[in-house]
């Protein structure tokens, strides 16, 4: 059992942080898992599990809930991310550039672009100098789709986060940004 699995916590005691003090306002699934691991291995520091387990659990729950505005438009989050990358950069991108922009594999981008092209949301054109290179751009329908979904998607995401007040959201965003920056800078070295 890992920190992203396990029974729901029923107690009010939050998990203990790496310093041993309670770190949560109330019990959650990860708190229960951490308590179980502490009973089995009281000598191990479960602090990282409390953070990474909660990030993973939040991501899993958000994926299960899906993104209602995108789903209504018949798009997955990954497809919307491709359309969004083209819209926010404001110019054509190659599939390789789209893969980098959306943290996706080249094969996944190719598959998604095929679907989006069939729906008339993107167009591909060959490079005049290198026939192996394609350039992708939004069609008018693609731009209208992104512009139509984005306000509703932001409202949906705001509703998901409505249990947190502005200072908490700002602190959470800053902490996650710091973690993400560190991971983006170091994760390759950790994998080696």
C-alpha cells in the first residue's frame, strides 16, 4: 500500500510532518496510509510520502472528475492542452515543439493531432525546406473552441479550489511552483 491508496481517514488528527508535529487540519486518505506505515516502520521518515502522496491523490481525483467544460466540447485535457499551446503562443508549432510545450511524447501528440485535424480544429502544412517537418496551426474553429472553453474551464477550476481562500491559494501556488521548478531542474539527474 502506498500513500496514494488505502482507506479513508476518519480521525481529526492530521498527519505528522517530518518534524513530528501534526501537519494537516483533518485526516485524509494519505494521513491514514501514513499512520499505517508508521505502525509498520516507525523508524522511517514518512514526510515525503505526505507531500508526494497528497499531490498524486489530488491529481488522481482531478483526473477522475475530468474537466467538465472540455468534456462537453468532446475534448480531453491533453487535446485541449495542444489547442491551448497553439493559441497562447500565437503561431504555428511543429509536433516536436508541441510535445515540449505539453510535456507529451511525440507519439501521443501525433495521435491527438490526427483527431484534432479530423475535427477541423488544426491544420498541418509541410515545411518548404524539409518535407519531414510539419507545422501545425489552429483553424478559425480551433481558435473559437479554445476561446469558448477557456472561461468556462477557469470557472470550473475555480469551483474545484473554492474550499481554499486567496492567501492559501497563493501560498499553495507558490509552493507548488517552487517544487516544480526544482523538479524540472533536477529530475533528470535523479533518474540517472
